């Protein structure tokens, strides 16, 4: 039986003693999805107390200004005693 050997990846191999660097900052990967697609999944993850949610707690998202206004109003009227 052949023994499997694991190798540690240490980065790109140098060709000809030099490493080519890309010009400019690296592109960020992003995907556009509808809120209707994301909300049920997030609601289920929150209600199930999924630990992976904490990995994204500090990530910023972009929402429309009108959705932001609605959420702010909802937050205001949702407060206890309001």
C-alpha cells in the first residue's frame, strides 16, 4: 500500500528567481443576490444559533437608503416602552 504524504503550501513557486506581482490592489470577490434569497437563510441561521454567523459579524454590507430608513424606523418603534 502506498503511503500518502502531505505537503505544506508555502506560496507560489518562484520561476527564474523572481515573483511577478499584480499591478494594483487585489480584486475583492462579491456576489449580488436579492434580499429575498438571503433573508430566509439568515433568519434560519439566527434561530438555529449557528456559530458561523459570528465569523461575519463585523463584515459590512451595502443596502439601499430606503431599506436603511425602514430598518431605522423599525428599530425605533420596536424598543421596549415605545
